[in-house]
């Protein structure tokens, strides 16, 4: 077993296990920690493809900053209790559609790979061939010459994003904003819990009848909110 | 003794054949990228906790960056890696704004799901 194969298998397994953990874990904290597994796996695959700088950035920015930000928000809001996965994922129909769409994405890539000989063709971007030097030299050359305008735009984007976050999270002094639909929604959530507990013992046909229709209630809530505001 | 030696050498020969058959080609990375993208897309459609949906978006972005780096190596061109840098910056900005909205919203109602985000309109 060659080293490259071993590295790929281990990193790919970490990526896939982490990705499934994100989607399937009922506790948001577990999901965030699974995300770290995926991000590290991708960093390892970057190193395997000789993108050393991007691997370092991946670990520092994603596994360091972004996941810590996620965990911070989870702890700050106190939403770290486990969800009831019988209610929380959308019911049968949408799950099937989502599965078909996901399988379609993977199937399209597999089909196109099977159709070609595994070679990529294209016009060179003109910012340099990877064989000309180290990836860091080439990358910095590309960013600060050819893509310097885009680089400046991203700095503006970051400033705007930070300002936007501050404006949104700032507590507004003044009259408390009331949410007219809150009591009803809490009631409805309790009903859904009770339904799910019942339907765990019921056959599937009976479950379909009492399935929750989210569209009705959210529209009604929105209308109500507008009326109160007016 | 002799038969054992020939058996060993033939074993080594099959080993070499197996190794060349299991060479890691760029196509493997592309398949892994599509699998990650598919899992992230399914999670985004199926889950209703806004935080977990956000993590699924991060999964999809990472699948795309892996694909970009793979094509960069296949084409021997640094352009793919340069785009990954920009994707990272945009993803960071997106996380900041998205988590800001989620904090502002969930602070009022910790039980809220993505469906309840409909009250944000207007």
C-alpha cells in the first residue's frame, strides 16, 4: 500500500465521517466538532496535492476561527440541547427528494468522470504554472498582480460584513419588539412532540394523516404579525 | 524451499500489480468532493436548525475548494488555488453575517427553526 493511497484513504474517511456527523447528529455541538474532522481531512488532502499554504490557511481559518465562532454562538445562545430527530428533520417526502437530489449530484460527477479519461483540459489562466516554483510564491504573485482588484474588493467585503454583524446583533434600546405568534408556535411545537411520540407506535399510514403542515401556520403567523404592526 | 521462494515472488508480483491498480488519481479527489457536496446539500435540505444548516453550507463550500485544488493540480495552473483564497474570504464574511442574523433571531426565541424565519419578511 503506497503512502499516498494510505493518506488519501484515511483523510477521505475522516472527511466523510465528519460530513455524516454534521448532518446526522442531533446535538449542534457534536455537529460542530464533526465539522472539524471534515475540515482537517480536507487540509490533509490539500497537503497531499502540494497546496501547503492553503492547508495551513484551512486549519487556521476554518478549524480555528469559523468552528470556534460556531461553538461560541451555540454556547452563547444556549441552544446546545439535543433536538428530537423524529420532529426536527422534515418529514418523509422532503427527505426522499433531498436524497434523490444528493444522489443526482454525485451521480452526475461519476457519470462525467466515467465518460472522460480522467484528464482535465482547459486554457491556462496565465498566472503561472505550479511547476514553476513553490505554491506560496506563485499564489502571492497571482493575488497581488493579476487578482489585485479582487483582493481589494474582498477587504471591502470583510469591513462591510463586520459592520453588518455589529448592526444586527446590537441590542435596540426602546420599546420591546413583541412577537405576536410566539405562544401559538410554542403550543404547536408541543403538539408536534406529542404527535411524534404517538406516531412512534402507530403504523405509517396513520402517521401520514396527522403530518404537520408547516406552510399553513407560518403564513398565518406572518399575516398576523403584519396586522399587529399596522 | 524453492517452491516457497517462487510463491513469495509471485505474491510480490501481484502486490506490485495491486499497487499500480490502486494508484490515487485526481479523479478520486473529484469523487470525494462530489460526495461531500452531496452530503452537505442533503443536510441543508433536511435539517431545520439554522446553525446546522449553516454548517452544511460550509461543507458544500469545502467540497468545492477541494475540487478547485484538484483541478489546479490537474491543469498545472495556480489559478485554481488563487480562487480558493477568495472562496475562504467570502466564506468567512458569510459566516459573520449569517451568525449575526442567527444570534439576533435566536436570542428572542431559542426554539426557532428555519421555518420561523418567515417572520423576518417586511
